[in-house]
C-alpha cells in the first residue's frame, strides 16, 4: 500500500467516525427534545387538568404530546393519525381537544374543509399570527406582531382594555398564485 492510499484510508476512517459521532449526537438531541416535549406536556397536564380535578388519561396525554410535536395547526383527525396508540378513537380526541380549549391550553385557529384546526395557545408557545391560504389551506406563522399601538389606541378611544387578540390573514400562498 502506498503512503497516499494509507493516508486516504485513515482520512476516510476519521470522516466516518466524525459522521457517526454527529449521527449519534443528533439522535441524542432528538431524543432529548422529544422527552423534553413529553415532560412539558405532562407538566401542563398536571397544572391545568389534575390541579382542577380532571384525571390524566392516556388520550389526553397523547393528544397534547402531538400538539407539542407540531408547529402547524391540526384537525382532530390529523391528531389521531399521529397518536402512538391506534386504539384511541376520534371521539376521545375531540373530547380531549375540547377540554384543552376550555383550559386555554389549546386554541382554535380556523375552520377548513376537513374541520376545525387547533394549536397550542400563546401561553405555551411564542405569540404569533397566521397567513392562511384560502385555496390549499396551507398556514404559515408570522411572529412580527405590531398590535401594541393599536391596542393603546383602542384603550384610549373606546376605553376598552384588550386582553388578547387574534389575527388571521386569508390569501393565496406562493404556489397557489402560480
Ligand atoms: Zn395555497
Ligand atoms: Zn400557529
Ligand atoms: Zn399579535
């Protein structure tokens, strides 16, 4: 074996090791994020449900975990598809979502052909608004909220104290414009 070949093999091996370390780290990170989200869901269940006398059931826990793993608004049917336990029926998913909405853990985003879509409320994620495509239903979040001045104006002019606001822009997404 020439020295060049030997060097090349050593290099390839070193690269391989780096790649596997990166993969390993990525897996550890993904697992950490997953378990972090799961524990966050459990913590919320403890605070919002158990503390108020509701019981912590498997459908409730799994439904909330699905919302923690998705950034986009989901219909109950879409939630059900992602549940690890395939035996949980759609009615239980609806009931869990209803309860979480009452407890302000989830919030209703909009109503599309497939049904109402929900996501975690402001209390559990960054405050944001939605750009909703009226043609394909695709939603995009935007976080640049500039409603403070408007709320101050409302306060002054109407003596109305705004507690929260809800803003949606309906339009056409990039691909639906073509
Ligand atoms: Zn679209
Ligand atoms: Zn959103
Ligand atoms: Zn806002």
